[in-house]
C-alpha cells in the first residue's frame, strides 16, 4: 500500500454556511463517485478556501453529512494571489491505495479552469 492524493475544487455561490455546505457535499460526492473513496482508505483530508469564504468549515460537512467522522481533516486559507479564482473551495483527499491506482481529479463549476493554470 502507498498513499496518493486526489485533488478537487469547486466555486461557492455565496459566503454562507448553506452555500459552503452545498458546495462541499457536491464536490466530495463527485470525488467519491469518480475514485471509489471509502472512509477506511482515507489517510487525511486538507481543505482550503479563498479568503472570501469564512462562514463555515468544509470539514464539518465532510464529517456530518458525508460521514467521514474518523478521518483526520484540517481547513486552511488558500494563498491570496492577485487575480486568482475567488470564492473557491479546494480539497486534497489523501488515501491509502494500491500503487496502480490512478486518481481522477475533480474540478466543478468555476473551478474547471484551474487545471489550465
């Protein structure tokens, strides 16, 4: 077994707890579906949000809604680079997997263009 990271990002409609919850759940559900993630495979999860998103911790919704209550998770502010994508939630899910596992990165809504930067 080795560890590999699965990246994902989504833009959030508003700086509200409800909008951050919706975006977090949408992103994680798509990452789970595309990568067959189960809680027992998770090593840890790192969330970042841009400085304009501070109404809620994304990890809260991963625990309470997705059910990742045993996974180690942290939330951080994304580096505030001029002219970068605003209202953006990013996540790195690090899983324990077989060496031949190829992660599918997930970029949704306004974050789709992040793969080109």
